[in-house]
C-alpha cells in the first residue's frame, strides 16, 4: 500500500502469540501484537499490545492500548491507554494519556500537541 493511501476500515496487521519478530515494521493499518516484537514499529493506525505480549524498541503510532509489557520510547499522536496489568519502561510522548489502576509506568512522560507530533512523524506519515 502506498504511504499516501488511507487504511481500510477494520484492516489490522497481526502478530500472533506464538510469534517473535525482530526488525522494523511500518504500516498504514492498525497493528495488534500478541507475541514478541523487538525493533522499531511505526503505524499510522492504532497499536494494541495484548496481555502477555511484549515490545522492546521504539514505537510511533496514532493511538495505543497497552495491555502487555513495553520497553522503549513511545510516541503517540492522540491517546495512549495503559491497561490494568500493563508495564511500561521508557520515554513517552503523547497528546493524551490514561493509566489504569494497577498499571506500572516507569519513565518519563511529555505531553505534546498535534503540531509537535506532525513534525516528529512527518517522514513516516504523508
């Protein structure tokens, strides 16, 4: 899919629970990870990190629901939600944040605005 095309509704790239990926992943669609991902992940859509799943690396996305464990830098263009049993360690840059009771957040959080996100993501999202 060319970078300028809009993602289709309900289009989701999925990494299943029994899968481990190392490298870079760039997508225009939503991404759901139930396995292990190590590396850089960039999506113009939403990231869902399932319970029992893990990401070690840097992530840039439009929105994120974190149920599992993430270590690295996370940049979100709208809202990130850390669910009850999630664990995050790293640097977060986001417009909006929600941390549920029971979630573990260890690191820094910088609240940014839309213009700052567009500047940071310009090379990836056209």
